[in-house]
């Protein structure tokens, strides 16, 4: 079993170099389907296999709240560059996650907060976690993909 | 040596001259990706996830953020008459790649493979 070095204080990019060299990538079958505009088709979030390996290993990735802090900084008027990048490198890394916990982390990192914070407020879900094989088999009508109107927001399992 | 550290400010070749190592560090690609249409990742570094926005329109979301959004992106498409381009919607946490058909400039699904150079946060 590979033991993660003590990475707190090590630049996150250097940790990724270690992970790329040391860990086997993990291909996840989970996909996150979400809609952030009623005028646009659904978007599909796909986990990266190297990132998933880091999440399952533990001790590498920073807490997701660090990304929220950086996003807040970037949203400030007059932002030119990050001055709190040290949060990525100096904050204690998160422990090993299950694949499902990793998907939740990824949603909170890479899906707009305007979607995942209110995913179940509306006539249908704004976001659905599914398996790759549950997506349409071809991309011929990709720009028309939408989350089904038949899904209810109080359902936790899609049919 | 696994995870060893070599500290040096300058690399010197016997005949070709010297190079400050900050050029090596700053000149390295900080992220790269290679994915087929549908944003299924095949090869990558410093990518947490990919977002399949629509036909020919993909985001690569970074794990280690860039310092600012003014980084340089090199991208290539596979196949005849296809070209990768980036949009002005890039942020410090993701780069947008669009694959277009050269004759009519329409977005098309194809391989996308960006490399990102710049300064990390």
C-alpha cells in the first residue's frame, strides 16, 4: 500500500507530480449532469482519472473550501492575480475519500454554486448524478440534451 | 529516486551554455489534457475534471489553480479540417476549449488537447 508523504506545506502542483508518478489512475463511471441556464443544453461533468486517484489516496488534495475562497477573490472587482494561493498548499490536505465522496467534493469544486446549492429547488432537479451508460449512446443531438422533466426533486435514485 | 529533491539555480552544459532553473520551472506546462468528444479523459495532468458543455465545447478544470487568467494555451485537434481554440471565458480554475470545423467555423466534436503555460497560484 502506498503511503502518502506529509504534504501539508508542499506546493499542490508538486503533490500532483508525485501522484502522477506513483498512483494508478482510477476511471470513474460517475457523471454529473447539470443545467445552469434554461437556454442551454445540459452540461456533463467528468471526473479526471488522475484526480480520482488522488482523492481515493488521501493526503493530497486541499479542502474544497479553499477553492471557494480563491473563487471569492477572483470574483472581486479589480482582481489581477491570486495572493492567497498559499491556501492550496498550506491547508491540511483532506483524508482519503470514497468514490462517492469524491464526486460530492468535485461537484462542490467544479459545478457552479448556483446549481448545486439549490439543485432541488424547482420543478425538476438542476443536477443529477448518474452512470456513464445512462447518458445517451450517441452525441448526434448533444445540443438538445436536457435533464428529464419526469424526474422529481424528492427522488434520490433516477429510474 | 522517488520524490527526491535537487536544488540548483543554474544548469550548465559543457558546451551549450547555462540556463537558470527558474526558466525551466516557469516554462513547464502547468496543465495538459487529451480527451475525446464527450470529454472522456484519456491523458492529463493537473486536471480535476472536464466539463462537456455542448458539441465541441469543453472545459478543463484545474486541480492546482493558475495565478491569473492571462495564461497561454496551446491546443491541437485531431482530424482533417479541425482546429482547437480557446475562448475569452478562461478563469484561474478552468480553461475552455472549443473545437471548430475550419471551412465553416462550426463547433464539432473531436479530440481536444490543450497545454497551459503560465504561473501557478
